[in-house]
C-alpha cells in the first residue's frame, strides 16, 4: 500500500500554476514593494505607495508589469517547485518511502532554487523594469508593451547578457527563498500534524504552515531581494552586487538591507499562503492527471 502511495507523481507544473494564481492576487503589493526598494528616500509606507500610484498614474497601473510577473512565476516557480518535488520523490523512492529529513531537504531546495533563479532571471529583469518604469523621467522610460516585448527590446537595444543582470543575487535569493519557503512549509506542516494533531487535508493546516513559511522566507530573503532589485533596475552602471551593497549601507545605513520588509511580508505572506493553498487543492483534485 505505501509503495503504491509513493508512486503518485504530481505534474511538474503544479508549483508554477499555483504561484501564477497567487501572483494575480498579490501583484499590486509586489509593485509597491519594488517601488519602495528603488526609492531614493526611505520612509514611505506600503499603503502610501499604493495610494501614490493610484492617484498619480491611475488604478489600472497597480497591475503594471503583470505579464512579466506571470512569466516570472511560469519560469522561476515552475522550475524550483518542480525540481524540488522531483528530488524529494526520487529520494523517497530510493530509500523505500523514508521521509527526508531537514538535512536532506535543504540541499534539494538549494539546487532547485538556484536553477529556478537562473531560468527565471530574464523575466525577473523585465518584471522589475516594467513595475518601476513610470517612476523614471519620460525620456528614460523603456515602455515595454508586455513581458515578451521587454525581452525582445533588451536583446535588440542592449544585449542578451542584460537579461542576466543581477544573476548572482537572484541565484542567492532563489536558493534562500526556496530553502526558507518550501522547506519551512514542509517542516511546519509535519510539526502541525505530528505535534498538534492537525488534519493534513484541512485548509487551516495548509494556511498555518504557509503563514510560518512566508514569515521565515521574507526575513531570510530581504537583503538579497533589495540588492537584486537595485541591480536589475539600474542602467548598467557597472556596479556589482558587493559594490552596490557596500555603497547603499554606507549612505543609507544597515536598515537598507531590510528596506520594505513589512510590504515584502504583506506581499510574500499572502503570496505564500495562496500558493500553497492552491497547490494543495491541485494535488487533492489531481488536476491534469
């Protein structure tokens, strides 16, 4: 019976589909987070930034760059969730249904996160540029029509290497995000089931585990996320991650590393919750299987 259970293989795209669904809910918050991280002066609140965007640019602008956000989840999240689940399944089958420990899950998640960061980097560059475009002077705006136009324009007007700008901090962020998010979710879910006797099939179990995962992921990823955003939004000043980090801490203080933490959590918390709730429902109904 247990051997039969271990052979259930869910589609590779489940994680990406769940993340894209979450993206539709949290995109305005992600937009505000990017604007806060690239602001020259700290201090504005998330609500203040959203209000500023709506009053200055119009309510439809809170979904600026949505196509790039969806493409990012389709590439980045599909890869990291798919590879993580594949490696877990491989381990379980090899060890005759032995549950992987944290020490096993962490390297799996790091590999998955790095590959996800690599695959998703081009769409991430376009995503950040599209979200931040209206804050630039009119003569400096890129005016990408959509994510695919953005990728085409970058290759045409810059070079293909620009699609991998900020790759180092993005790989670091992909590793940190996947390790902190999916591993924390797996561990939290197991603890809630084993120690608090929560029902593994209930949404409140999934909600609680994903909330914990979102909190941990936001804190762990904040420094890499801020540096990554600065690099991708730059116009090719030649600065690398380390020089941007040193310069920013020198002029803006150590708090720069956690700039926009609250909006990051307000975005990543719901994003993580919706992602795992949708993912669990996809698994429950075996959609596409």
